[in-house]
DNA sequence: AAATAAAATGTTATAATATTGCATTTGCAC
DNA sequence: GTGCAAATGCAATATTATAACATTTTATTT
C-alpha cells in the first residue's frame, strides 16, 4: 500500500528517529502531567503514526499491531486508541484521507493545517496564523463563529518538485 | 436522520425554491454548452443535493431516489452521477462529512471553502480570495505548490447564534 | 433504417472505514 | 482482598465507496 516514496523523509535528510523519539517522549510527559494513561496500545498506535510523515489509516495501524504481537487486535482497539490520542491532541485526523498523523505540538490545543504532497504523500503541519486569520476574517463577514477549522491542502512539496518525477 | 433544524434555511427567510430552480437551470445550460448529458438520474441527484443547504450523503440520495421511482437504484448509480456532477463543478464534496453540496457557481472551476454550522448543519460556500491567498502564502514559505485546497470550517452560523438554542 | 460504437445505467459483489454493545481484564482506591 | 472505573477484547454490524461485468440507451456511420 505504501509506495517507494514512503522512504523519503519530510525534509530530504532529516533524522527521523529523532522525530519519533521526541514525539514519544513528549507524549509520555504530556500524559503524565495530565494524569491520563499512556498505555501500551496507545503507545504502539502513536509509534505507528509517527513511523513516517505520511498520514496513516486505522487499518494500516491494525496491520502493524498484528505484526508486533502475535494477537491481532480488532478495529475498536485501534479506534479507541486513536480517539484517546485525538482527544489529547497527540494526533490529528486528515478527513480527506481518512487517515491520522502525529501532531507536531500537542502542548496546546489546535487543529492543524496540512500541506499534503500528492507525490510522496508526506503531510506537513503548518504553524502559521495567516490561514486562521483569513478564515476568521471571512467567517466574521458572514457572522459565523469558527470552532474547528479544517484545512487540508493537496499539492506538490518542494522536495518532489526538485526530483521532477512527478505526475 | 435530519433534525428539526433542517427546516431552517441558509438565510432565515430566503426563497429556497428559487435556489433550486436557479441551480437546475444553470446546470442544464452548462451541460448543454459543454455538450455533456444532463440525464434524468444526474438531474435527480442534483435536485436531491439542492433540496436544502445541508451537505447530503450518497446513501441519503439513494433513499430519495428510491422514494421517487418504484425501483431502487444501487450505490454505483448515485456515485456515478455524483462523479459527473463533481467533474462538472456542479457539486462539491465535503470530505469531513462524507457528503455533497451544490456549487454556488459552477461556471468557473474552483474548490470552495465551506462554513458548516454544527447546529443547523447548513454549509455556506465562501466566495472570497482571502483564504486562498493565505494558503498560497503559507504554502509558498514551504516551497509547496497548491493544487487542491480543502477548507471546511465547523462552527456556528449567524442565525443559530441568534436563536440561542445551541449546544 | 440497420450496423456499429460509445456512453450510460443496471446488477452483484465486495472493499474500506468506522461504530455498537457487551464481556473480560486491568489498575487503583478503599 | 473488595469494589469500582477505566481499558481492552471480541463479535457483529453500520456506513461509505468501488470493482467487474452485463445490459440498455444514445449517437454515428453506413
């Protein structure tokens, strides 16, 4: 299901093990400070999500869990873990892909904006206010109160534009 | 499946029959000018989508078609009609709801931005560049080329804020 | 008008994603 | 250890979407 480009990292040569370690450490600390349980399953699911920078589907996670342990968990196991991670801001859901991705900054509640590369399928979470401001401005003109902005932009990332093997 | 608020219109007292008539007229003219066929099924599906301003699911459309004619169409019938309507810009898909909504302006190709009211479930398509500009600006900073921006904002519309029966 | 080709629709089956409901286990407070 | 709440296991099923192939309709050519 994953193509070759799944081996590309979000920037060409970043140390992804560091991404994973940081994410897991942050998650552990955050759950501890919130007094919620970072159970084995939740940890495994988060690790799957952080395996790379591509949004991953619930059933793909299921496959991965089945590889690790001899027992094959059922869908609710994964969905419950994902719900927990979503609630605690540790992952985001990408609605347009029915997939999940690790959150870059779980410490403060937010709904990220994503740049999703059609080519390598990496998704980059944006940390800018420009888009939220624009959305709020546009919404205000309609008397609309924004609660959950969802921005998922499909296109072509810088790295894939360089390696012109696209389309 | 629809709640009571489904009777609210997108603005409090707009003549929705006019919305429908306009949309159907536009669709007919547009298909004629493009020399593509606005068949009975496509027309029925578009009419379902325009029945109100709430995004409607494919299987809800299926139910509606079953009511009209004695024969019950199968899912591919509806999905094929929806694909046609999407291709021709007559409807948009709301990814976060797995649902479809009529396009306000099918004459030029665009991916709309939507304000979706959590309360009455109406979705308003925005016609502003503010958001696209912001997305392009943010994307540019990452060397990312935008192809399909998807903006689906959940919140509370002006009308529902007035009638404080929310939450 | 008959033959042909292309497009649209019908039909069956199935894939992919997600949830419900209830049983069991685990971790923790007392 | 007892009792409770949270977490997980498990079976079934709901929801959304597509694949593959047959049939019908429409348009085009002859």
